[in-house]
C-alpha cells in the first residue's frame, strides 16, 4: 500500500471520481448529465473504502478472492455509487456557479500542504507526488474538485444554518441530558501495606499495619492535614500528590467504596478498609453533583449541534433536487438497482 504522504488532501485522489485519460478505453457505468463514471472510478472507491475499513490491511488483488472482502464490497458499493453520482452533481453545480481554483489560490494551498507535510524541499515534494502517481496538474484537479464541492455546500446550505435564540432554547429544553455535567468524586487515600509472607498472612505484621492505619486516621480526625499525612506515611504512589485520586464517577468505584461514599459528606474520612495488600482509608475531598449547565454557557455548543443536524437534512434535500433534475443514464442494471435501493433507504428527517 502506498504511503499517504499528502494525507487529508491527496487522499481525495482515491475517493473522488478521477477523470479518465483519453488514451485509455474505459467501461462506462453511468452518465450523469453527460459526465461519466467508469469501472475504474468505482474500483478506486472500493479499494479506498475497504482499506479504510480494514485500516489499510488489504491487497487490492485479493478483493475478488476473499469472501469477507466480497461481502464488504456488496455492503459498500451502493453507498459508493451514490456518493460518486452526488459528487458529480455537486461539481457540475459548482461549474454552473462559475467556481474555480485560481492560480494564486492553488499556489497558496500547495504551499500550506508542503509546510504541513514537511515537503518544502522540491525534490521531496516531487517524490511524494510520484509515489501517489500524480502530477501537479493531477493535484490541481483534485484540489479544485474538493474546493468546488465545499463551496457549493457552503453557498447552498450555509444560509440555512443560522440558529435563532428560540430554536436554541427549544433544543436545550428537549435535550437536557446532552448538557448535564455528570457527578464526580475526588478522594484522598492513605495506604499502609502489609508485607507479603510465605504461607499466608503474617499476623504480627497485619496487626502492626492495622494499628498504624488507625493511628493515622485518628490524627486526620483531630485535624491534621490529610495530604501531608499521605505524603508522610502512605505506601501508595498517590502519596506524591498528597494521596489525591480522581475525579471519577460513582460507577467507576468498587461496590464497597460506593457504599462508603454514599454515607459520607465532604471532609469525612472512612474507617480502615482491608484490601488484598494492606489497609486503606479515604477522605472525601469533593463531591460534585450532576448539574444542568446554564443555557448561556452552552449556547455555542447548541448551535453546533443544531447546525450539524440541519446540514445533513438540508444537504439531503439539495441532493434530492439535483438528482431529480439530472439526466442519469445507466449502463449497468445491477448498479442502477443498488443506487435506487440506497436512495430509497435514505432518511428524510427534519434534522433537530
């Protein structure tokens, strides 16, 4: 598998419909307003999708021989052919709008890519292009495709994403769980180890540890600083932080510790607890109850959530209109059926 040196940008070369070269005779699968999607185009998408799903651990040559890969292809192909058609429709819309990638803009984007990928040396940059089997002209075409699609989405969908105060408050009221901070507990601990002994527990050592932890607890109850006591006597690694552990949720605690904490208030110290390796006491440092965050503090988050849902809905509506207006000529009946079935199964929800 080729190394993705231009990840995030050159990756588009594998998933966007790549124009066929004039000297190669291609099998056309579908025409969309006169533009074609070829068998090679679809295969590139299939290989890319399989590699993403298998984290790159697949040889393209095995796609037709491995039963699991065949099953994956059957699942993925309907989505891929719909995606290919939709991208062509968006590109065509972008051209109708007069969008294009200017020379200065292209140079700036390439400069940013080279800086981000550490390819400022010309030789390394050319080598990276060669590894991707791309020329500068290929790169420009791919970047322009990406730019056109993004610009079309921004211009067609962007104006519909302004969220009013009323809409935000309604979403906040309907989804309180999304804006509720979970309860959290922070403890301090002191641990006194009982040295291991052959053949079982050394009773004398166990008694010694038990007396020591009791004495330490008594000092804490008299007002000595628990953190200083932990740093002084604890055998736990947490002594470096004054015995501090957490914050964590109640569910993260053992049932035994949950029962203890449930009966405590802030500042309380537990009775000694016998563990497998010794004795332990805890101080309840902080107990933060779950609380709904104020609307004003999550206003931006609400807008993002609502806009995200609405983007998907508006994009589906927009693509439905483009598909309805398009002249789509299928050259492969199986793909046509897969496309139509996939389209029919798309959600038509209202977003929020």
